[in-house]
C-alpha cells in the first residue's frame, strides 16, 4: 500500500491506455490529480477479476441499481469521481502496480 500524488504528467502516463477509450478522459486526469491516491497491490489467484467484482460496474448509476454493495455504488459520486480505479485486464494489473510502486517511487 502506498499513498501517491499524481501530477498531470504522471496521471496521463498512468491512464495513457484509456486516452481514446474512455469518455471525458481529460476529466479523469484532473480528478486523479485532485488529491492523494492510495495504491494497493493485491496478490491473489485471479486478483484483478475478483477486485473488479468488488469495485462494481464502471457506470455509477448501474452500480447503485444492480450492485449496491460494491465500492463504486457505495462511494462513487459520478463516473469521473467513481471512488475507485481498477484495471480492465488481468494482464494490466502488474503494469499498474509497477507504475505506482516503482516508477512513481523514484
């Protein structure tokens, strides 16, 4: 576990894969830079898939309606301030951890 403060450059590097994929990309960058983030490295069998289930649907309204016990349903305000970030792909979990725990540690 590590507390991190993203600036625009690090936020853009971290979310680069989503640049042309997620709506309101620039708003996600601004949100990521708006305060302290807590990075957690989870180690478990199928950790990314399990954590994605815990996070809930990306769309906050869908999370609140269909999966009210998930993190996004409980703590998300809107799709930009969703309360939690989780990678989409199991293969990206290690990349995200390397960025947060090694690249940003320098």
